[in-house]
């Protein structure tokens, strides 16, 4: 699958096993599309003219549909989970909040009682913390690892749709005692990114059921 970031870089057919002609054609289509969009965006078009820019961008990107490029859409949730109850001990955890939000966005009716649910998504454990990876000569922490671990399973009636799973995602960041507030914000953003990745893994698993 192609991505805008890779396509906007110099094509490397040997690495991606794509023919030079096809890779170069796709590369220049994307470059031209964004060049036109950027140029039009800099002009002082009125609000009612903005759909024109969008139409041109879509028209230029339409040929990409045949080369494997797709925008990520909503996940396909199994019909058994049409009405789902999320069983958890912590309804304020980042993982629970993001999972619930994504299930709702995918059209799942997330209910507050297991008796009215067609499936139960059980969060078996939900843990996050950080640990020191390295210290300075003065024994001051210099590098941390933020991690998030979740365990979960999905059951519909007597059927176990998804066996108990465990997923862990980690991120590293350097620590500077002179930038405490900035580093605290960096840790928070890293944790949000980790949660996004965990939920994405869960949705992929659910889509394959």
C-alpha cells in the first residue's frame, strides 16, 4: 500500500519492488496534485470557490486508485458486535475512552449494560507507566521508555469471538531537567500515540473476525 509521505520522496523501485515507470508516474501525479492544490490555496479565492480546489485535487488523485493507494476508512466490525458492552474496571483510562470512541465511529452501539448487548468486549487489564532506560554520570535519568499494555477478549453469547489477547506498545523519549514542563507534555503526547496504535491493532483484529 502506498502513502503520500513515501510517494512524495524519490521513488525507489528496487526497495519496493515496483517498476520505475509505474513508480515515477505515481510520484509525479501526487507531486502535481499537491502543487496545484497548494498554489490554488494561496490565491484569494472566496469561500464559495473552495469546492473548485477540492474538485481539482480529487480529479488529479483519481488515477491513484489503480496503483494500490487507499485512504484508511472505517473498520469493518463483525455483525455480532452491533451492540457491544465494554467490560472494564477503569472507564477513565485512555485506552477505554479511545476504543469506545472508535467503536462508536464505526457504527457500533456501545451500551452500558451487558444484558442489552449482543457482544461483550472485556478489557482484562489496562496498564501504563514509564521506566528509566539510561542515566547521566550524575545518576540523573536521561532517557525514559513509556509503555502501555492491554489484555482483552470478545464474547458473543456462548461464542468466544476473540481469544484473550495481550498487546504492548512502547515509545522512548529523552529527559531534560531544564525542560520539565515540555517533557511532561511530550510524555503525554507519546502516551496518546501509543493508545492510538493499540486501538488500531484491536480494530484490525476485529475486522478479521
